[in-house]
C-alpha cells in the first residue's frame, strides 16, 4: 500500500535570539505615537506600512492583527517586515506579517480556505487524505474553524471535498499529455 504523503510542514524556525535582544531592538518608525494609535485601532490603512514587534513574546504582527494589545513599552515599531525579522522577532501565525505586502488579505476566510485546498490538491493521488490538524496549524487557525470556512467556500467539509475531488480525478481516464520539450540547440 502506498504510504500517504506527509502533510505540508512549515520550515523549522531558526533559534530565537531571546528577550534581551528583542528589548534592545530599535524600531524604525519615526512617529511612534501615530504607530501606536494605528495598532490600537487596528488601522487597515497602516497595513503594509507598519509592523509591530512585541518584546514580551518575540512575535511581530501587522496592525490589523486581532491579538490582545500588548503594553506600549513592549512594542517596537518597524517600517518593514524584514526589519522586524532582522531584530529577531518571529512572524505571528495569525496575521502572517511576512506575507503582508503581496497578500494583504491572507487572513480572509476565503483566502485561507483556498490555501487549504491548494495544499490538499497534491495529495489527491495518495491513498488516504492528510490530517487536517497540521494544515490548520500552518494557517494559524483551529481545525474546527478551518472546517467552517472551508464549507462556506467550497460547499463541502475538507475531507468530503478531498474524496469528491479524488473521484473526479480518477474518473477522468485521459492522461494529461506531457508538455513537449524543445530540443537543446
Ligand atoms: Zn499577528
């Protein structure tokens, strides 16, 4: 029996520098009062222009993130996500700040459900569906929430969708022709 492909795994994070380094980190935003106000109000206009490192957790977020607001003295404000990374902060799994510039709505339920479908699709050739837990964890949501947004987006629960897609794939006997490779010249 062919073994099921392992679920997509997040790359191993590098060792974390520790609290002293985060506390010593200098923000790169000139107007910290405005940055703090944007963070307090989860201002969508600041999304893509402001990132906040939290020294009590070592995590950095986008201003739109709905995590509990930390104390202001624990916040370091950055004008670039890469600067927060360089200071040793790790990306929040809920708002995915490292993906913000190109995927401003990555935390939208439809986008998350589409991402989950994208990750499930390559496993359709395997004997068994992958576990949902790691997929939900990778998206920074609970398996229950993943199921809910998946049904709303695709009309079926993830596992029912997987079986349905698999039937479709198997019912189509036409093999996809391999693209012609032009000869080397
Ligand atoms: Zn966050």
